[in-house]
């Protein structure tokens, strides 16, 4: 299967032999004959190659490669197996040149079709104290090794490659040969190494990673050592590979320091902002996560969407993000899109020049111009019509706009923060929200939890509102039973509703409207019911009020949702609520 030319490629100066997959000897070179005293003629095509090394049949490194199974035993502890090959120290029972320790290299061999055909093993008898002089094969392996590697005998560098010398800051291996390895260790690592040496390195294990700090040209380098250890009498030899982890550790350290610095900055900023904005007084984990995310987003300039029910503080959150960002010194313009009539929408956003339309007696600046360089907060952004969405999208993407009645374009460099409590996915399906507009203004979203999701914050908020709004005669605390009642309330209006309840308490001493007043109102209405049943306007008004009340109850106080239930425009719904004082 393999010609003489194939094996002639191996050095004839070092003993070597090869076996096939049946473990029959197919090659036994001349150097092997001379060293072992076994001739090629008597060993060829047999499986008795082990007799040259052991008194009884035992596996050799090439047997392990053929079986692909790990072998146990002292003689295998100092071998390094890697894929199709292995190298290292190997103990034998028979003495070769008065030496029972071999430096072995072995590898699998394959045929032309890349099928496993056998294994080959080359070896060199060595004596620990004469590694450098008696093992040119070992020296060749060390020199050509692709990573920093050194052989350390009893704590001193015996053989090393140029990569290891460079790791220590030297340009030649001769400069480090014979030097104690502890000379290159830093601080406490030197003491630790001395302790290990006193115990003859009994605590060190083959294959385990050891982390050291080396002193290299007055700099500290972080190095990981992976040794293969061999012990013979009082001698201990390490064949160690080294990995320089300095750059990796320094980067990790810099990232940790930067992260700690940013966290400290965020904590200070959060403390300042919480002092300004009582709505975000909080000890709840969910709100801390929201604030941390908000401060991270503030560092960027991407457009974002604030989601959450009414009364959760979306406007204040938008202001916090603006104040924590790079645009803090520029304008913050908040726009309630639901409060602008459709006919005035374009003028409100883009502005107009004098005479642009009837009653345009003077020029007017729009929201886009007012927010230039800063942040434009679009509250209830879902109330914008698709036509207005398209116009805003054009202005945001192109960074310019034209006021009504003008031919002069104006710059429009703004960050958009939007907010809504509507179901945006449903609006996209119903074509009430343009996809291109949505994906432009909602690069990332931030959900503000409802007050009932952060009940542990309710006592803190109550104390904040009492201290902020109360006078000298107003109690600064609430009884425990009332406090518990407030904690357990549903708070469909969220923080805004809680604030109003505290304001009512400060003004009247009552937190909620009492039941007797409601019953009295019902009784008062019932006294006139019979007379008014024949009044069409009264009946119509009562029916409309009941519809509004039922819709609000079903929507848990959410007016936008209630308007949707009644298939009514939100502005129309507000008008009906105002009409009936709801």
C-alpha cells in the first residue's frame, strides 16, 4: 500500500516504525534495528512490536491513535493527543541506551483515498538532565511549534522557541536559556511559584490552566500556562505551552470600567431626574429596568415609541430621555396630536406664511421648525391621519419641509419620540397607520408599566404627592387602612388618577366620591323619570349618557378604547363627554 519512497521521507537518523490497521508491522527502519536489537526480518508482518519496549504486551501511542480510545496508565500522562497525532514523553519497561524514557511523535497514516491505513511512530531515548544535548528531535519539535512553548526543568528554562522568548521580551532563546522562570514573574506570583517549588510542584497537574503575571520590559503581561508534567526521582520537567491573554484581559477590564462609569453616570442622572419628576419615584424592579433602558436609549439618536396606558407618564419619560441625551440644550416640543383639528394639522406642523389661507394675517412657526436641532414628542401619534403621516414622513426622511404658502424650504433636524396607548399592530392591519411611517418613527419601543404592575411604588408616590401639594395643615401621612385601600385600587387612570385622588384628599379630606352621593343622584333622577319619559330629547340624552358610561366601564376608563367600542371619533367622544359632564 505504501512504497519505500513514502517511508524514506521520514528521517533515517531516528528510530521509527509503522503498522497497518491490523497492527501488523509494515516498516521498521535501520535506526530502530540498531537501538532495539530487533531486526526488520524478524518483526516485519508481525504484531509483536511491543516486545521491543515492554516485558508484557502493553499499548503504545500509535495503538491509541488506531483505536481512537483514551488509554489509562502512567506512561500516557505526559502525552498530548491532538486529532491524528500525538507527542510527548513515554515511559517504557525495557532500557534503550540505558534510558527508559522516550520522546515520542506518532501519527495516523492514510491511503490515496483518505482511508485510515495505519500509524507511524518515531521516538528518541532521552535523559531528563540532558534534554537539550541528547534530543535533537525534541529541539526540532519545540523550534517549529506554532505557539510559545518551553521545557522547564526543576524551575529553570531548558529549551524554548523564539515565540516564548519574544513573549518574555527577548529576541533570542539564548538570552533566556538556563534562567529561573520565577525571574519573569510579577509580585505575589513569584511567591506562589516559590511555594510550589518547595513542594516539588506536587500541586500542579498536567493539562490544567495556570494563570501568571509576567514582568516584561516593566510592563505586566497576563499569561496562561498549560503544562504537561513528568516526574522522575527528584526531577520535575514541564513541557508548557503559553497563551498571552494580556490584550484580552485589558479589553475586558476597560469594558468593565466603562460599564461602571456609565452606570455611575446613569445613577447620578437618574437621581437628578427623579428629583424633578415625581412620576418616576420608584423602588420596583420593573420601573428600574425601564429607567435604565430609557437612559441607554437617550445616548443614541434613534426615533422611538413610548407605549403604555394613559396616565403612565409618557410625556415626562420623553422629557427625561431628551434631557439625558445629546440634544438636551436644544428645544423639546411636545405635541398632543389628538387635540389638533384635522383642518389645522398641516399648518400646526409645518407653519405658514402671511396670506397662506383665510385669516392667516401673519406668519406662524410650526412644530418642526420650533423643534429643529432638538426633540419632537408626538403624543397620541396614532391620531394622525394617513395623509398627515405621509407628509411628516417626507419631512423627517429628507430633513427639510416647506411652510404652507411658501416656496422656501427649511431645515428639519429632529429626533422624534412618539407615544400612544393604541394597538399599533391592529392599526397597521386596518390601514389606519402607514407601515413606512410606523417603521420610521418606531425604531425601538419602550413600554411604561401601568401603576397596578408596580404596586410597591404606590406608597412612595403618595408620600411624594402629599409633600408636593399639601399645605401646613394637611396631614403628611395616611392611615394604614387607607394606604392599603389605595394600594389595592385598580387605578385605571394610573399615576394621573392617583395624583388627582391625593389632590382631592388635600382639598376635601376625601379620597373617592362617596356612595351616598351616587345613590342620592339616582333617587333624584328617579323622581322625575315618569314625567320625562315623554320628552324625546331627555330620552335621547339618557340613552347617549348610558352608552358613554357603559363604553367607559367596558374600556376601564380608557377613553380612546371607549370611543373605538362606540365606533366614534375620539374628538367626537370627548365632545359628548363634555356635553354630559362625564
